[in-house]
């Protein structure tokens, strides 16, 4: 037996504030992980010094991130905690299974309904909504078809089991990706640091590489139409360029560097991410990265793999400024020792690592596509189950 209701009749909108001196943990809500401890997502300190006005969350509550609701940022709380006042805390009524309500809210159909009700400037389709929020009243007016309490439990049991199975497969694929990265990183360290160690002439990096030269105004001709490579365009640990855009698309932001073919771009923000790439055309890079031009004694490819190596990363992290967003300055980067080895040895190293990098990327891409398909299947399964499109047998786990 089913009935259609505005969803506001399925829950109570709670507004319990924790008050001063609370010992409850700070929670966060993400699109992919639901309700989690904030400390599991970031090690940054909370923005607010006074959290006495934060909302209390109890096990069984459905928590909605109002600013990312149209992306599916919500979930079911399994432990107590507190969240920022911007979040909505919904307490399901006794006749509503909290798990079913959370699955309903996470379904593609319901997320689309929320996206249609987001208030802000811009378009959710284009991803340019500024200060997007869904109002509690707009959320509550969404009409959903609700099965009987018993049927809600049957559907929730089924989805608990099936999503757990899919999540286990996703985690397995992700571990395989991590193993690919680890194997490649070990090979980079071995060839760049260990195999050539006895033949190396160790010099300061600034002696064999020109760092951060050629700053230009990207709004002037002919730079405005050049491709721009920023750190967020570079894949961590592999040196692959993921995207390109023009400096003109970035707006009137000065302080970018001109990069020539054969130069290497290295991200100075959070060196532990190991972000660097080799440039094969005239382009610009942002002020968050350094263009590096190797001298004749250094091959660009060898410099790239040196910057991607874990040992170099360890040195870069130690040299980084101890600030909220760690970064390495030009002088500190230039002090790091670089192994200058014969060019023929560098060529052999680069050739071997290029081949392994291509194989690693191919494997990672294949596994990544499998993860995407599993995630899509998981989402489609949830939507079909809660909207009655899937015939679920009457078995209560």
C-alpha cells in the first residue's frame, strides 16, 4: 500500500543547538560519503571559534547540506554530533524508516527535485550557482510516493545489502588503482635516485634549472589566448595534463608565468600531492606553480620524474613554509639537491619510465571507468528501488 505526501509530513525539522562547552564531535556531509566526522575529511581547524550555535545531530537523523543538496550532499547519521547551522537536520517520524528516507533523498529523482528548487544566482546545470541553498519550505513541498512501513523496511534492507556489495567492489577497484600508483612510484624512486646514485654529481637544483622566470600579464596580447595549465589541471603522481583552458577564460588575473616547450611545471602548493607536468607547447601557468627550464645537462623528462619522486617530495615538504596552506618558495626549492648524471643514462631512465607511465595510465583509466560504472549502477539501483520501478521480493533480513 502506497500513499503520496509532501515530504514535510515524513519528518520533523529539528533545531536543537548544542550550547557552550559541548563534547559532541563536529560532523560534515559529503556527496560521496554521507554523514561523517569532519576530521575524516580534513585536518583543518573549523572556521568558527564559537560553535555553541551549532545544531545537534542524533543517530537516525537525515542531514542535508543545503548548499550542495542539488548534488546529493546528504546522508543518514549513525552517531551523535554537531553540524553547522547551514545544514538541515531532519528527524524521521515513527512510521518512517530512516534508512528508506535517506535512500529516497539520495535518489536521482529526488536530487533533481531539489536542484529545481535551489535558490541562488546562476544555473545548477552549468554549475555556476552562487550561494546556492534549498529552503526548508521548498524541500518540504516535494511530493513523494511512500510505501507502507513494512515495505519501507524491506526496500531498505535490500538496498543496505546491495549497496554494501557494490561499495566493496568499488573499494577493491580503488585499492587496485592505489597499487598501480604505488608500483609506479617505487619504480620512479628506484630509477631516478638509486640506480644512478653512484654516478651522480649532486648539485643544488637552482644550479641546473632556471626556476620561475618570465612572469607576464595574461590579459595582454598575445598571451590572453594561450592555453593555461594550473595545478588543478595536473593529475597527481603521474604528470598527466587533465584539462586546458585559456588565460582569457580565467579573467583578469595578473601574475602568471610564460612556459615554453620543454619546460616543466611544478605545483608549489601542497608539495605532498606530487603535481608536475612536461610542457610541449607555449602556454601559461598560474602563480600557484613554478615553470622550470632545465639546462643542457638535464633532460626535461628526467627533471619531471625527479619532481614526481617520493624522495624529492619528502624534501619539498620539509622545506615548505609552515602555514595553513603549505607551499614551497623559490629559494627553498632551489636548495634541494639534484642528481646530475650522464645524458645517456637519463635517456634510458626516461624511456623506461615513459613506458611504465603509459601502461599505468591505461590500467588506471580502465579501473576508473569500472568504478564510475559501479557508482552509476549503485545510484540507478537506489532510484529504481525507492520509486517502485524495481520488484523487490518480500524478504526481511
